């Protein structure tokens, strides 16, 4: 382990014990700064641990240009963060904690044991050894008139004085784990702009499924399909039919575009290719074959391999008269329209969009309106799909903020 350097005669307060806050704490502590880290929950890294329940996807191994493109309109800002701590650097850092990683068939990177808890335990041990003071059950309420932090613990409020402050309070998803968006009001009261928090990597509702589809197929996966927004190429993958709409990895990948269209137009129609491995022309020829005494369900199964939830969804969303025309039916199979009317509540979303815009921060992630106060992690206004991109940028932003705080403190000592 790298030991702390000569102490800097300053102390910092970090609010938030997720990946961004913990990475900033490590950066500062190893430079000799006194670090007090506060979190409202009884233990640290709760959302990080939840992300690892199904297998801790820590980052992704795809080439850097494709990796950074996942951040869409914020790719420029995230690129600057990743320049100092990209996916490869994150893997090496994890290895330094004694945790091995491997690349899955999808390109996603996982700890060898697929678990988040051993990684978090090793990390917290390193932080304690570096002198970081960890304070749980401490909720940040804003600022006192003298600029000190208002902290509440055990039904009592007290002031915390620090030479620099990092806010790493997460977004608005999964509030029961601590990311409840309660930080928005204090920041706005202090003159900091905050874009409204919205669900990201979330499911979406339709107006209503029929009782038959809902009761028989809610929870059924649609595999080996492709889904796309209007005027965009479809993406292959899979998702799940829910009682109210659709959700799953393929939907999450499109969630930003779907949400933006719902916000502007009131709804968004996505197009589902039920059989991406077959062309519309080939399907039309197969479906044109006489079905004799066979039912349409049997004909679809024999000629197109469609049954189960795929056939049910085709029935749900295709007018009856279209089944009488093989070419029109083939067109429906290749581009089945699903009209989505609203995202699922932010409390159910994997992550959130909105937050503190990069335009309110300098290159060190310090708030222009509040010198000495920095922000990092999901509370910044950016979003990314699942696949390790969210965590990688959170880690990287914490490191940049920690380095920025060091520069701020050192400049103040001259």
C-alpha cells in the first residue's frame, strides 16, 4: 500500500460514501490531508453493493472511442474525467486491492468472484489505514450562516468546519439506499443550478396491456430481438415484458432517447424486430405458404418460429386484418410499434439523469458559485447505459475532484 505523504495542514469533509466519495477520500488521504467522510446511511456503499447483487459489473473492456461515446452529449466532459482514470486504470486499481478481474463474453468486466462486498471491504480497510475518518448516520442539511456544514445525527444537529468540501450524494434513484435527491434544495438555495432529476436506465409504461397479455406474459423475457427508436438503427439484445410495459437491458440502452421524446411529444414509439436474423422478404415468402387447416398460431410457429410471448405481443399490437396479408404481417414482425407513454418512477430506476450541470463547475469539479465546494459522481448532470459505464465515470469523477481539492488546498497555503 502507498502510505500518506507529508500531511497538509488542512482538513476536508466528503459527503457521500459511494464510489465517487470514497475515491476522492483515498486521493486526498494518500496526499496527507485529514479526511472526514460522512454518509446518511448506517453503512457505506449501499448502492454499490446492490449493483453487485447479480454480479459486480465494474467496467467495460471495449475500445476507448466506443467506450466514451456511451456518454452521448456529455462525452466531452466525461472524456476529460476518464483521461486520468479510464477503464484499464480502474482494473489496475482493483487489482491493487487484491481483487482479480476477468472480461466476460459481453466485454463487461467483473471481479473474479462476481461480488461487490469483498472489494468494498478491502477498500474501506485501505481508507481507514490511510487515516480517513468514516462517519455513518450523518445527514447533510446544507450550510450555516458562517459557511459551516449543517450535519444531523441521532436527532441532533451540529456544525462541521472544513477547508474544502466534496458533495458526492448520488442521484435520485433507489432512495432507500441513500440516493434520495434531498441535496437539490440546499444547492438551489445557495444559487447552484440543478437540472431536474429524471429516471434513467429504467422501464417504461404503455397505456395498457390487455388483461390476457398482462396475466399470462408479465415477466416473460423477449430474447434475440432488436429494438430501435424512430429513424435510428435497431439494437440487438433482450428485454422483459412487464405488467405495465417493458424493461430490461435493451430498453435501458435506449432510455435517454425514449425519455426525451416522451418529454417533448408526450409519448414515444419504439420499433421491435421480433426476428432480426431473418429478412422481411424471406419472412413474407415463408408466411405466403398455404396454411391449410392449420391455425394462424401454428402457421406462425411453423413458418416463422414465433410463439409464446413473441406471438402474443404480435397479436396484441397488430390489427387483425394485417394477419390476412403475409407481406404486411412480415412487416409487422420486423417493425412492431410499441408506444410508450411514461418512464417508471425514479425510485425504481437504476440511475438518474439531471443534477449539477458541468457548466456550473470548473475543470476541477469545483462549483463556481461556491469556491471550495466540489461535486462528483451521479449528482452531476450526465447519464450512461448499464455495462460498467456508470461506475467507471463515478470513480473517475471522484478522483478528479480529489485532485482538484488538493490543488485548491495547496494554492491556499502559498
